[in-house]
C-alpha cells in the first residue's frame, strides 16, 4: 500500500490526490537513512581485518559518517534540552495564518522527493508557482525547517510555493542534491497544474543559504536540459561561491562566526564537493556565464561571512544586463530572515521587498 504522512493538515483540494502518497514500488529518496550508501565493504576485501578492528573501537567506521551526526543533531538543537519558552518563536502556521500546507511526493530520478505545497486559503484557480529549496549547508535540514519563510512568501505574494526536500551530503554529494531539485523543477514546468499551479508563466526558483545555491544553479541546469528558464531567481543568504577564502568578508567574519563559520564551511564543502572543482559553475554560479540570466533578488547581511561573494554576484549580473535587486542589511548575520517575532525590522523588510519584486510585471 502506498505510504502517506501521518498527522498532516487536510490536503489541498486543488492537488492531484495521486501525489499525496508514495507510489507503490517507489520510495522517498530524500528521507535520511542511517546507513551511508558510500560506506560499504565486501566480505572478501583484503583490508577487512583492519576494518573490523576499527569497527570494534568506533561506530560508525567512516569519519564522514562520524562527523555528520553531531552536525545534524546540533542543527536542530538536540543537545539543548530546555530552551527558554520566551525565546521560542511561533510556528509558521501561528505566525502566518491563512495558508494551507500539504505534503506531496514528486517524481525524481530513483523515486520521489517529499515536498510541501503552500497555498493561501481562498486563493482559487491556477496561480504562479515558486519552487523553494531549504538551506542547511547541503548536509542537514528539510522543507519543514523553512515553514515560516514559505508560508510568508505564499501569503505575501499570493502564489503557490512548492518547498522541496533533496538528498543530503555527505551520503549524496554533488550533483545528486542539485539533480533532485532540478528534477522537481522540470516536473513543475509541465505538471504544476496537478498542484493547482500555472505552467504558462514559468516557475520562480528560490531558496535560502544552500538552497539559494541550487536556485542560482537552476537557470544553468535548465539551459543544459533545454527547459524553460525560471522566470525569476530569489536568493536569501545568497551562496554562490565555494572559494570563499578569497573574500574579505569571509576572512574577517568566518573564523568567529556564530550562525555561519569557517569550520562549518570547510565541512560542508568537503561533504558536498568531495571530488568536484570548487569553480564548477553548477556549484559556484558566480563562475557561470550569466548572459540571459533571469531577473534576480538576493540578500545577505553585512555580518554574513559570504556577503562579499553575494555582492560580487549581483555586480556580475548587472554587468551582464540582468535585472537585479540586492538588499544588504547592516549588522545582520546569515539567516537573519529565518524567524518570526525577532525584534529587528530587517526580517520584515526583506519579505516586503521580495513581495514587491515578485509583483512586478512579468513575474
């Protein structure tokens, strides 16, 4: 029997019911599994005696698996048992009422990807679609983490937001996570109607942090696949370059960064790009030919270590004749837009700017 998600909101009646469950014979490739597909040993491996000794002393055996566990548990705060309720933000549904969220499973190579579809209540008929990709350093996270962001975009811009999961590194390094996102994008280009979306106006590619890297790469992937280009690109915490050490902001801010630091960057780079050149344009869109690139909105705070590379990307877009809007709020760190109820205006300002950007003719 096809699997469905338990405890979900009532499904959106605009969505094809066949997408609400994992099809029989398929599986959700984006579900994180405890066994790393890259770590395996055949029984006749001549080094097996050594591997058994290592396994007797530590689990898991591969250092890559050993290091990702604390990264993932720390990301969601497993080590902090009693957070202060006064500092716990409202949920996305509480902060942005009037938006329906429905879990769906969309086709990608090897199976399906779990995604959430956000539609403002009362929004009838087909509407434009924004494909949103969550961040998490390519190694952690899911579409559930960005529930506030995606609900807010859907409500503010009165659009349908499809927020997708993807396979994570280090178990699945480049290009598999990008391929998952691109497969969802390709499906939306022709089949968004099954989610109540429009296919005649193109899809906006959007994301935050690592997700913004995928969003920035999607126009390049679309060109290679012969697909229609995204009608716009939205990048929160714009991440466009894996050679960050060349930028002054990274040199100054990354060593002692809080939300984003050099140690985390070094880990995620080796996890996502273990054998790929850092200047591959699909990994570092800053290095791409940006001729004909879609209109782009991007942001990074001035206390974000990657802000200089984000500004350079905006400058290169402008030099290529691309319509580009950048927002660089003073003193803001990486992810400043992430939580509701934070007592600084920049988080609201960026959503207002994004709403206006998406409302312009042709968006």
